[in-house]
């Protein structure tokens, strides 16, 4: 009779609310989606860095050829060199941004893995409680 009452009011493992397990799954899905979003951002930033690096290399090669031929005077050469230096610094900022994106991806992957482990522990508790209740006759 007590087992029936417990089942009726939801105290049995079979009728226990899976709220915490659902919350863990939601948190894991959120972390996984953020990780995937980071991967797309990483890909975009990598393409942008490579494109910018190639443009800078071409611009630098053209500048050196013209400078060696004497087509560019010293003042203009200094100005172009400063501009190229600034562009390389800007590229360095993009590389730092890429590093931050990769760190975020690792962080979200770790969170996702931790939530998965916590979910399995919660599930195991739920199964153990249910098993114990079956043994007791609830």
C-alpha cells in the first residue's frame, strides 16, 4: 500500500521528475552549439587571415620590386613601409582573435564533456534508486 502511495505522488524512481537530467542535457546542447558556432567563426577568421596575409605579401613584393628599380623615392618608401607595418600589426590582432576563438571552443567542449559526465551520474543515481525501489517492492 505504501508503495502505491509513493508511486501515486511521484516519489518512486519510475515516476521521479527528470528535471535535473533535462537541465543537464540542455546545458550540454548549449555548450555544444556554442562550440560549433566557434568552429564556424574560427574557419571564417582563418580564411580572412590567410587572405590578408596573401594580399600583404603581394603588396610587399610589388613594393620591393619598385623600390629596387628606383621607381619609389625614400619618403614614399618610408610611408609605404609604415603602412605595411601597420597592416601586419592588424593581422597580428586577427591572429590573437583566432587564438581567443580557439580557447573558447576548448572551453565549451570541456563544459559539454563535464555536463555529459554529470548527466550520466544523474542517470545512474536515478537507475539505482529505481532498482532499490524494485527490490523493496515499490
